[in-house]
C-alpha cells in the first residue's frame, strides 16, 4: 500500500501535465519543516483530487479541450504561485 501510494502521489502511475510537482517535492525535502511538508502534501493531494474529480464529473472531451486551451496560462500561474510559496517557506524557516 505504501509503495502504491508513493507511485500514485509522485505521478509514476498517473499522468502529470506539468513538472511543477517535482520542483515542489524537491524544495519541500530541502527547505521545510515536518508541519510545512505535511501542508504541502495536503495541498498537493487536494489539488490532484480536485483535478480528477472535475474531469470525472463533466464531459471528459469538453474538460480535455478546456485544459488544452488554458494549460499555458494555468502552468504559468501555478509556476508563479510555487515560486511565491517557496520564497515564503524560505523566509519562514
């Protein structure tokens, strides 16, 4: 169960549309405390669940088309959000 959870959480068994989670993982390992790391993991899990549930509860073709249409902007917004969070974590530790 632990191995399966690790594989699912790191994207080894699922598609990850961006490399940002890997940057967050490495950064979390290097600069956060345990409580901060748990919050990062919780946020990642909620984000993954939200994305999967959103696709599941709508027409999959429509959802995929919307993702392709907005993916460039979304990835940039997420990259900026990640950078802001990393700076905040660095300043907090």
